[in-house]
C-alpha cells in the first residue's frame, strides 16, 4: 500500500529532493556556492590541529646550536695557531658538547648543531696534523742549529736533507794547576782527596789485578786481547745532607800516552764491597773496589773526580 503523503515523479520514482515525511520542515537545501564559486569557504581548508608540545609545527631557531657552531669555529682556527693552540684545544670539546645537546631541542632547527659537530671533528683532525708537523719542524730546526745528544749540528748548503752532522769538538777536562795532585805531581796512595760532599782515600792500586778479579765468585769475562784489569780500592766518607752513593766519584786511568780508560769501557761485576755500591748518610764511610781495563804494557796514573770534573786529582800507583 502506497503512502498517501509520498509525492511521485512522472517516472514513478520518488522525488528525492521534494518529498518529505509528516512533521518535517521542508526539503533539504543544498549548500549555496561562495562569492567566488565552488566551496562556501573559498576553497581554503583550516590548518590541522596540533596538540600542545608537538614538534610538528614550524621549526624555530636553535640558540644552543648557534653557540656551538661559533665556539667550534673559533676553536678550530685557534687550535691551528702556535701561540694560542691550547685555547683552541679547550674550545673544541666545549663546542662538541654543546652541539650534541643542541640536537635534542624540541622543535628546533638542527643545521647549526650538525655543523658544529662536523667542524669540531674536522678541526680536531686538522689541528692534530698541524701540531705534529710543527713539532717535527721545530725538532728538525733545533737538530740542525743546536746540539742534539752531544753532536754539534750545522745546516749544510742546498736542501735541508744535505745538513751535515759533524763530530763534536773534543772537550778538555779541567786539570788542577801544576802542583800537588796534578799529572806532574800526583798524590801518593793513602792521601785523602777532598770534594764538595765527599772525602775519598785511595787505599791501593793493583795494575795487575786480572788474576784476583778472575778468581772472584762472579762470572767475569777475561780482558780484551792486549789489555789487563787494574783493581782499585777506595774509601769514601759522605759529608753532605741526606744520603748518597759514592758512585758520583769517578775513577779513571790515564796512560802515559794520554789516553783515558774508564770503568765503563768494559763493565766488570765484582762481589761486594764495590765502589759506590752502598748508600751512605752524613758521616758514613764505605770501602769498595773498582775495576778498569787498561793496556797490558803501559803505565799511567789514576784520576779521581766528581761528576762535574772539578776538582780533579791524580794518584800514582804504589
């Protein structure tokens, strides 16, 4: 049964725009076009809603990143300059730390922070290379123009590679003036020799001490061909402050031809007591032995001196 309130179109289908049920106000009206046609709002859509604290909005400036970029740039430049290099090395890590924390700013631009990190890493690498080259150049200049490990060095002509290293000029040890204790008038065995903090007495000098030394309980190598061992016995008394060892008192043998032989030319390990092997406090005395390898068929004098070589005494074998 048809609805008496339903109006039909000439084609037998309900007029969907004109029919209405009882109790309604009237047919629904379509939206009216705007002043420019199309949508009533002119075709513009409202911006999407974003919750508070969201970082999807427009990016803002990053003051911390800018500060990191400035500090890193200044540090990279200063780290390459010789005089202010320490300041640059201090600024570079500061810039790196600030740039790192600037990456976590809410809704902040990250370009300055990333640039600061890149400049810090690149500046550190470049500054390290510059520092190594500077140190190497300084050492090279000092090596060419000064004294390195006892060698007198002068720049040669042409390229730096042609710099010539010359043997050091022979140094002369100070000798006492002509008089008692000099090479011309050596002291006899048993004379006490006075130094700044030591009193040393040469008790004996055995120029043919090879047999006695080889008979010691320690394994001792025989002297070199044409050489022999001289065995020296010395008594040392310490007069300085604190404590010290008599190894600061050097024992050398000067041949008649003027050649100096030292205990360090051929080291011989003796059983105690040995010269300089015992620590002494003020007033302490120790007697020890020293060994020097000397020529087999040549005599000479024992030379006794401290580390500075002044004063210096000569003692004749008994």
